[in-house]
């Protein structure tokens, strides 16, 4: 019986080890699949937003550069979605493989334990029938040995009950595993169908883009003139922003000078302690600031780069362009004060917020809902984005530190 107990312990240990291994492996893949699913859903939301923007801009018959930019973004997001779906399919296949192997192991070990239990029950029955259990106890040499034998028989009985409970537990695990496996297989079928659907949609998007490119190529001269006009307007806006910031920096220096005089100090700082505190708080939020718009995508990045459609034309962007839907409100990304409200023909209005040493600029606004000198909190509505004659609804967002332009994309949260 000692050998049988050792064999039982080894068998149970093997089962536990196998179950732990497959459970850990299965949980890792399940977690990975959930992360991929979360990413896919995020891309789906972003794609839906871009498609809505594209739909709003294609109401007019003529193709525009803005439509082309938007369809390119839709194609990019759809390609990302297809890659995300494919990665999820692979993760699902791996999880199916692990769960199937786990199920096979459970069934194999269950059959072995059933066979052992059957043998144990038959032997126990024969022993009870022949009266050998009683004889085994009463044939002891002394009372101590009889007690030990009686306890041994009790343990054997307990072991059988434990074995039966283990088998019942394994049967339940097998049932649960089959249910989970069937659910995962169904998820895979859904993903496969979605992948094929998105591939077909992608082909349609590519054809739409090609049609737009052909139509726009026929009016290249007019488009270049429009781009030049916009660049002049942006230059005016940037000049006005730069002057407004210079004026605000000079005013802050005067405030600090007055403070030094009143307190009879000689601080080397060019800003007041309150402004310094606000600057430090703004700086600590680098990469974590909220977007100035609830929905939209970055349609033009920061810095100098070639125009995506026309050779020889350089674009200088002091911030980022965020394309959104008509009627979208603009929100402050951090606490501050309204320094200036600017108005540039063709570019709508712009709001300049002071955050100590830092400034944020929100331009191409159709309307402004704040006043100069007003204290602003994170998330406060500053106004509404302008929609132009081509149905473009684009916010120009900038971040400055003193007179230095910064890349806003490194300050706001990644989506």
C-alpha cells in the first residue's frame, strides 16, 4: 500500500503540474488576446471618427486636398485595424492550441484515475466481503499495531473518497474547458469574417483615393495657389502669436521686478513664484496632457516637411493640425490665464493661454467663449473649431516655452 500511495502522490503531482502549466500558459495568451482586443477596439473607434469626418467632407462633388488627406488617414487606420485583427487571430489560434492540449491532458489523466479508482474499489470490496479487513486488524501482534492498522484502513477509505472528489472536480474542469474552447473558436470565426470585410473595405478606400488623386492632378495650379495663400495667412498668425508671447513675457518680467522692489529683494528669476509653480506643474504633465478636442486625428505634424502631394512646396507647422467634426468644441489642456485673443483673416480666431513660462495656442476657431484675463481650468471650453468653405474643420494647436516652439505631440496623451 505504501508503494500505491507514493504512486498516487506522483500521479496527483503530475496532474497538478500539467494543469498549472496549461493554466498559466492559457492565462498569458488570454491576457495577450484581451490586450489585442482592446487595441483593435481603439483603432475601430478612431477609424469610425475618421470615416465620419470623411463623410462630412465628401458632401461636395469636387475633390479637395483635405478629402485626400482624410482618405489617406482612413486607409492608414484600416490597414492598422487589419494588422490588429490578424494579430488577434494568431493569439486566438495559439490559445486554442493550448486549451486543446490542456483538455487532452485532463481527459487522459481522468481516464487513468478512473481506472485506478475502479481497481481500488474492486479490491476493497473483495476485502470487505471476505472479512479480511477485520482479520487484518485482529491479527496484530499488539494493541499499538492494531490501532495503526485500523488508522491505515481509515486513511485508505478517506483516500478513495478524495479520489472520487478529484475525479468529479476534473470532470467539471473538462466541461468548463470545452465551453471556453468553443467560445474561443467562435471568436476566431468572427475575427476571420471581420478581417475579410475590412480587406474589401480597404480596396474600396484605395480606389476612392486613386480617383481623388486623378481629379486633383487636373487642377494642380489652382491648388498650389490655395496653398500659398494659406501659408501667408499662417505666417501672419504665427507672427501675431510670437508678438503676443513676447508681450506677455515682458509683462511677467515687470511683475517680478515690482515684487522685488516691494519686498526689497534681488531675485534673478524673470517670473513670479506663482508663475514658476504653474510652469513646474505644466512641465510635470509632459506627455499626459489631454487632447484639446474630444475627437479627431492629427492631419499635419509639427515642424518643416515637404507637402505630401506637391513637390517643391515646404510646409512649416509651428504646432499640429487636428482634423475633427463640424461643431466640435475646443478645451483647455491645462490651468492658465487667457493672455490674448487674436483674429487673422482666413484663419479665424486664436486663443493664447498663459501657463507660467509655457503657452498653448488654439487657432482656427469660429467662435470664442472666453475673455482676455480670464482664469481657465483644464477642460474648460474655449470656443468652437471653424469649418471653412471646403468643409475642413481643423484646429491648429501649438505649445511654446518662452519664445521656443515645442512639438505638441510630445505633450498630449497618445491615443
